[in-house]
C-alpha cells in the first residue's frame, strides 16, 4: 500500500534537487522510485527506473542517506522526479 505523507514527501523533494554537475552536462530525464520507510526510520528502495543511470545513481544516493523518525509500521511511497533543463 502506498502512502501519501506530506512530511516525508516534502522532505524527500527538498533533498533531491537537480545536481549542478548533471545540469552542466545537459543530463535530463525522469526517475520513478518506489521506496519504503521502515519502522526504524531507514529508507529502502524497492524499485527504481530511469532513462539515465547518473540520475538514478543520484536519487539512490540521496534516498540512502535519509532517515525518518521511528514508526509503528513501514510505509511505502511512489515518487517521480523530473530533471529538465529550462
């Protein structure tokens, strides 16, 4: 079951921003990720898809560093990140 917790989603979206090095190299694309916030607050990536491996690696690295407060149950999230040059 996928959750819609604005606190988690806002924290993730504020942490995962378009990396300057990828922007400078004209790397664009979308990253679709399904992840679980475990009872202990750690993040586990369940599935991830991207047309660009560097964007995928960036999102994996950022999510892997995140930690949320303990909870009575694990919660699964689905998010999409779009990295587009303007």
